[in-house]
C-alpha cells in the first residue's frame, strides 16, 4: 500500500515541479497542485486503509484491560475468602447485647 502512496506523491511532486518551472506557471500553483492532487487524497487513502490495524490495536488494548480487571477482581475475591476463614468453624455468632449505653434525657 505504501508503495502506491510513495509513487503517487512522486508523480504529484513532478507535476508541481513542472508547474513551477513552466513559463506560465507559478510557485503558488505548484504548491496547490501538490497539496490538492497529492497530499490530501493520499492522506485520505492512508487513513481509510489503516482502519483495520487501528481496530485491531484498540481490541487488543481492551482485552488487556479486561484481563487486568479480571485478575484484580479474582485477587479481591481471594482476599475476601481469606477474611471469612475464621468464622468457618460452624459456630453461631454471639447475639447483640441490649442496652449497652443508657439513654440520656433531660432532668425535669
């Protein structure tokens, strides 16, 4: 693909040189010729032809981020499982105590 782009840019560069060196041509006309016939169309072609590789790169980055997130979640689950291990003896937890703090009210 890049060979075609390089060849077309060479052709348009030669067109611009011919425009600039012609007796009725101008340097401004040569610049416009090179930009409008060479750079602009080839920029569009390279962008369109590069779309599949950009999509592949985005997909690989998303997969790497998903794998990192999955590993983080697995580590969190493992840490939570370890914190629940002391209660794994099968004994019931103690009941809540009533009235641990006396209520405060105004004196009449």
